[in-house]
C-alpha cells in the first residue's frame, strides 16, 4: 500500500509540474497598482508609485511619472 501512495504522489507532482508549462504566455495577466507607497529594501520610500505585475513577476516599479503601463493592464 505504501508503494502505491508513493507512485500516486509522484504522478500528481509530475502532472502539476507539466501543467505549469502548458499555460500560454498570452494568458498571463498584467496588473498595475497605482498610487502606492513603496518602501524599498534599503529604507527609501517612493510615494505615489506604480507597481506593474506581469503574470507572477514584478515587471516594473517606480514613480507614477516614470511608469509605462500597457493598455492591457488591469487596474
């Protein structure tokens, strides 16, 4: 019984791993967070900042005046 559980767990992990690669790039969403107060790791603070996230990655961070936001970005 223990061997069957081990095989099942390996199969599920492999399936989930492969499904992650099956998501097309065009399906990734772009979200822009505007008017944020960002605290940078070195202690600096950026007021009225924009944070752009593409899929699961941070694509851009900066002041609202410097941000380039695509038209497909969700508010």
